[in-house]
């Protein structure tokens, strides 16, 4: 595990391989370095492209008549999105 940032001698931002973890919300700061590192990491590993491909494969539109139905108390209940 690589410690990327510390506070009071304790790790607050770490990375192992392509996984990053933080004990704070970097989006609440004005510093964009953490986001830049995350975007670079995702682009190097193809993470953004994999996610985009997965989303496009799973993207199907349903009409109301195609929505799944669930039986409850001997009656059919439509499950909406």
C-alpha cells in the first residue's frame, strides 16, 4: 500500500494498484490533484472505457407492458423503475 497523504502522522489517502481510498472527501476541497490522479489512473487501466462499454451493453428501454411483474398476496403488482 502506497501512502499518498498523511495527517498527524496517520494515512488519509492511500493507493494499492488501481484502488484508491481516502478518509475524507477530496471533492470538498479546491485542490484538484487527487481527481487528476484518479482520472489518470482510470484512463491508464481502461476503467472509463470498460464502464462505458458495460453501460452501453446494459442499456435497454422497456415499455410499460415489458416491466416485470411480482405476485403479492395473490395479485400481480407491477414493479416500476
